[in-house]
C-alpha cells in the first residue's frame, strides 16, 4: 500500500508539471513514477535506511501555500529595497528543532524550510539538532515557527 501512495504522489507531481494533459504524457508519468518507486525501495534496502514520518512533523505542510505566496512578495520587496538603497533586510540564525533528533525529523524540517522563498537552509548540526538558515525577514516566519514546535 505504501508503494501505491508513493507512486500516486510522484505521478501527481508529474501531472502538476505538465502544460497539456494528453494520454501519452500521463502514461509516461505513470511509468516513470513506478520506476522511481522501485529505485527508491531498492536504495532504502541497500542503504539499510528505515525511518518513518510522524504526523506532527508535517504540521508546516498546511502552511506551505500561504507562506510561499506571502514570502515571495517579501523577497521581491527586499530585492527592490536592495536596488534602491543598497541594503536589504535579512539575517543568519539558528533554529533549534524541539521534536525528535532523528535524521528523518531533520530532513522534513529542511525540506519545509527550503520550500519557502524567504529562507535558505545553510547547514544542519545533527548533534545539537539545530538548523542554520538565512532568512529575509528579521525574525522567524510562520514556517520556522511550525518546524520548531
């Protein structure tokens, strides 16, 4: 059942990237998604990787569309300010992850933070469970707050 969920998710990403939805492109997407699922399972087996997502880790997913929209305008404003005044707001800061010290948790946090235009993930300190990032705003944004909790 998990393989079907992965196949469907990958195929939907393919479909979302299409400009036209004709049958050959949909069929190619279905085949490629299947190949990716098989490769993913084989890679997990070869590397001995076993981790699962917890529901609480994905709390930021519901915020993602709105955060991407609002932070896009924030980045545009910062770029315009830089053109006019020669400086733009932003800072490098550490974001401690409170829930879970696993690599899976850190991976989900990095993916959610990297998906927003207002933050760039610079590094992850696995031992301290801290993400180093650069943010366009002076303080933490909604995705940072969601990932931290």
